[in-house]
C-alpha cells in the first residue's frame, strides 16, 4: 500500500511524448468572454518560480520560445494559462464512444472535462474557468493536455491523482478504488489567507475548483434550479408564513447575479410562481438567460423593474426581470421609494470579491474589467465602500420587514472584511456567526446549526 503511494513509482507522461511539434500561437474567437486580468503582484524571485513551474511541463527544446510567452501572460493576465496548448477550435463534450481510454471511467471523465470547457457552457473558456468568476477545471492548458492523455491511458487497476490541476501520475490501485483522486484549493496552516492564496495561484501551484469546475462535473445552472426553488419556497414558508400548500404567488424576491449558478434564480422563481428581480452588471449574462427563456424581461431602469414587478404581483402571475445594473443601485431605489421586498438575497461572487466577483457601484461591468487589468490601487476600497453601503441598505429593508438570507456566496464574510464588525453576532468577529442567516439554515432548520445539537460539531 505504502509503495502504491510512492510518487517515484507512479506512471508519468510528459508533454513531449504527446506533442511532436510546438502548437501554433492561438487565435481567440471574438465574442467569447475572457477572464479579467488578475492583478500581477509577484516579486522577481517569485516570477522566476512561476515561470519554472509552468516550464516544468515543457520539453527543454521549446523553453526559449515559451519562456517569454509565459512571462507575457503572467505580466498581462496575472496567470500563466499556456494558451498555445489549448487545442484549436471549439471544445465540446462529445459522445462517450468518441473518446479513447482503457476504461469507461477514463472516457467519462474526458466528456465531463470537455463539457466544462465548452464555449456555450464555460464562463471564461480560454482561461479554463467554468463558472463562479474563478472556478477552473485546472490551471493551464498543459495540464489539460496531460490529464486527457492520462485518462486515455488509465486502466481499472490504476488511479489518477490530480493536485490542483497538476496530474501527479497514475498509481497502481484496484477496480474498487477511485479512478481519479482530485484535490483543489488546499492551503495549509499559516498560509491559509487571501494574500498567500493569490500568490499560490499566480505561482501556478493552486487551483480554485469551485464545487464542480475543478471536480469536472458542472452541469450548468439547470443543476441547481431545484435547490434554488426549494430554498426560496422554504424561505417564503418559514419566514413569510406562506402555508405548506401554497407557493410564492404575489411575492417579490430580489437578488443579484445571472451567472453560472445564480442564473438559476429566474427559473426557480417562475416554478414557485413568484415575481423576481435580478440585478446583473454583465449584459452578456442577461442575454444568455433571455435566450434560454429563464428570464422574461430585461430592463435598465430600477423604477421600470419595480413597476413591472408590482403589476405582476397584483395580477398574481409570475414574471422574472433582469435589471441591467448594480444591485446596490436597485436596492437604493427600493429604499428611497419604500418598496416592499418580501425575500432578498445576493449571488454575486463574493468568494472572489476583489478579483471581479463583486462589481463596485458607479462603474460599469466593462470599467471594472479595465480597473482590474490596470491593477487600480483604489479598486479594493471601491468594492469595500459598495459592500458597506449594500449592508446598510439591507439593514434598512430588513427593518421594514424584508427577509434577507445569505446564499453561500461569502457575502456576509465579505461585508465583515470590508470593515463592518456589526454584521457579527458578537459585534467583533464572525466566531459566533453573523446577524443574518444563511440559506442552509432556512433549508435545514436548526438541527445542524444549534450549538447544543448533537451534530453541530460536524457541520
Ligand atoms: P458568477 O460569477 O457566474 O455569477 C455572479 C454574477 O454576479 C456575475 O454574472 C456578475 O456579473 C454579477 N455581479 C457581480 N457584482 C455585481 C453587482 N454589484 N451587481 C449586480 N451583479 C453583479 O457566479 P455563480 O456561479 O453564479 O455563483 C455566485 C456566487 O454564489 C458564488 O460565490 C457561489 O459560490 C455562490 N453560490 C453558492 C451556492 C451554494 O450552494 N452554496 C449556490 C449558488 C451560488
């Protein structure tokens, strides 16, 4: 057993065995969303290390060509993606029999990986980001090529080990063992903080996998419609006194985000027969949901959004409205005009709050992308100011009867990090929890969160 885990005994595949010639420089299809530049902050020594880490995949004969290219990617995009190694053309999850492997699991994983990188599925396909602003399949295209080749070679007597996108090798195992063991985003001890995390990603040694991007099993927002529907319906039943046999008819749910997972919110509200307004700063994501039919209407004016919502609430009919703009602008309007919001949540990507996951007030989506690229020194403060304002607006609305809940997007923690200690139950730090509940508490009830409950320690 110990021998099986010995890295020196793993079966290894090198990129040089797969590629005879260096692929051509890539051409980027216009109209495909690109990840914003992640601000470059590495020191010179760290930059050298990042280059070494990327070049470890590359046969030495190509180092001279690729070292400057990788350096340019690092300086301009904040990461080395190895664009040149992305196979040209569209990537799609094809029928399983079209993939080569020595076991069906090896074929299945390839379908899943390619589906996660499909232009029609992935958020930033060229940067290997499937969803959630930063959730990647693996860190770079060299890893992609190697993982695919390992999966072709995989047998039912082997296990492929992948650490943050880096394929460690094929280890001898048994048919009963997992075919792939894949870990992402592991930071240990004193390195487990935002600064070291970003450094590790820029160095090419850490991958943020979100839930199903790095786990290779993203099935799009349809995979989360049911959970979102149950969550908002239960929030209505638990907090608004809606009887068990009724739905959200005539009720207004306001939230933000029409992205990877947040994009499910419109469909979920429609199934619950409610009225929903969703703020979204990125026009392209609104268009995706309109094309899908998961959003009924898109408007640019908060007054129009709330007027339309009121009309449908009165008619007791469902409508789902995309507000093209910042969620804070939308809530400002609701507060100023004393509009009653029944349920309120947020699905901006606050787990990556300073990397583009949360757009500051007063700048468009395109401007935030430019600010990220130039590493604008004031960007963090702009985000923090907006978060603090967002918190005050939520406070006002909840005082007026709105029920607000966190949607597992780290919003409460982001507000705390922005300097709002009064969001903590103890007024100092999050150790005793936050003053607003999370959606899981609404869904699961007190059992898992009551500190006197038997399972509390395992949550
Ligand atoms: P995403 O990045 O694809 O979508 C978020 C959207 O918010 C983007 O389209 C972005 O343009 C928009 N946005 C950002 N700032 C905004 C602002 N100020 N105003 C209006 N729109 C703004 O991410 P996603 O996959 O949809 O997930 C969103 C977040 O929700 C993530 O943090 C995710 O982890 C969390 N989430 C958690 C669960 C769970 O089960 N725990 C479920 C769903 C979502």
